[in-house]
C-alpha cells in the first residue's frame, strides 16, 4: 500500500469538507506522540438546536490527530481534549468510543469517521440533560468562598456561646501551661541553689582550713617582729 499517497488523499478530502475547521496544530504534543507528517486539530461542538443556538450546552472538544507511518493499516495518533464542559471521565468515555471506531475501520481512511463519532457522542451527552461545566463550577465555588472571607474581614467573627467557649478553653489551657512552665522553672532554680549534704560539708571544711592557714600566717608575722626587736637589743649591748 502507498501509505503516503493514501494519507495525502485523505488530507485533501478533509480540507475540502472541513475547510477552516481543520487547523494545523503547532502547540506542545502529548507524550509518545507519533506523526508521519503534520499534526492537525478539529474543534467539535454539538449541533445547533431548532432555534439555531448551541450555546445553551457549553460542551466543546478538541480532537488532535496525525497520520502514523503505516496509516491506515495502523491506528492514527489521536488525543481528545476538553475545550469547555467536559470532565476527565467524559473524555475517557469518548476516547473509548473512538478506539472502537479505529479498530473497526483499520485499512480505510477513518479520520472523518472519527470526527463524526466524537460529534455523535457529544450530541448524546447534550441530549442527556443540562451540562455542568466543571471549570465554571470551580470558579463559582472559589468566588463564593472569597465572598465569605470578605464578609468575615469586614464584620469580624460573630461571638456565639459555642465559639466563646472554644476560645475560653484554649485560653485556659494556655494559662495553665504557662503556670506549669513557671513552677517548673522555679523548681529547677531552687534545686540549683540548694546544696547537698556532702557539698555543704566540703564547703565548710574548706572554709575551716582556710581560716587555720590565715591564723598561721598571722602568727608567723608576729614572730618575725619579735626576732627583729631582739636583734636590735643585741646591737645595743655590743655598743656598751
């Protein structure tokens, strides 16, 4: 099979059918992406209702695709992504539908068939009832939380019996802990100042020894004075 020729013919047909809806993709490609040529994207949306309005159901998907080297005898590279309103579980369900179509159409040009299958699934999702956009709901929740925080900052927290009791319990616990730490600190300080019996005895003994040594030094000084006076007397006798 002339794979390149088959792929070029399919691209020409897609450009003729989809026209501006077929866009060459130049962004970051998914991990493990395989492409024999360029990568393209198509935005898929539900059909318009009888009033010509499709905006009531904010569902849109983006299909990335690229031919692989042996396409169409092997699957193309595909990636379905949410534009608006589709959750991860929605994308997983739609991707499973596309995988079934790929296996059923191997050996034939299938990109337009896959686009049709994705659009059909999307239309069925719309027909099942009003759609909640996860991103819109997330923004609404964030805005509501911010409004509550702004009101709390503006008016403060209202005092009730419950939150006063909770505050009182925390305050009493903090006071009790501070008192316990203060008592423990006093005990440690008193313990450091108090001498054991052995320490007191050794200190007293050292003071006694120091006193005895001082007395001995004083006695020695007095004896020196007496000897000096005797020497003077002996000198006077010699002169006589």
